[in-house]
C-alpha cells in the first residue's frame, strides 16, 4: 500500500503574512526578524518564500520586508523592479542604491513590538 503524502498547508505563510500586516507605515522589518518572532529563527529563507507568494496580494505590505542590511532583495518579485522602492518612498522611507537609509531607526522588530 502506497503512503499518502501529507497535504501541503500554508499556515506558515499565513503566519508570516499576519505579522507583515502589522508593520506600520514608514517602518521596515527583515526576513530574519519575522522568523525569530514566529519561533523559527533559522527559517528566514522560508519567510522570503512566503513574501514571494504575497506580492500579488495588495493587502499585504510586502514592500516593508527587506534583508538584515536593509537591502531591497525582494524587489524583482514586484510588478517592476522599482515598485518596492517607490512604495517605501511613498511612506517616507529614503532608499538609495536599493538600501533603506537610516535602517536602524526605521527597523520594526516584531519580537519587541508585539510581545
């Protein structure tokens, strides 16, 4: 008898999206910060995959998630490569050479803000 594969669930992705929905306008967080908040500190790449899957949902502010250095590493998953930068700048975030300026001041840490 052949074993059935377990159904793939998107609960991790949904948890990531719930956190991203809480990032205030004008602030950014990182893939790793979200992973740590969810108790899966080594899964920042999975957070990236969740964000990759979220770019078509306009309700999820995926543009507010950057890498640990403030780089716009997910910019190629938006409508155009400049969309992420444009959305951040519309929220008052200065971006130069695909990097959030004043990153430490703009950084939103869900482990501090949500606990």
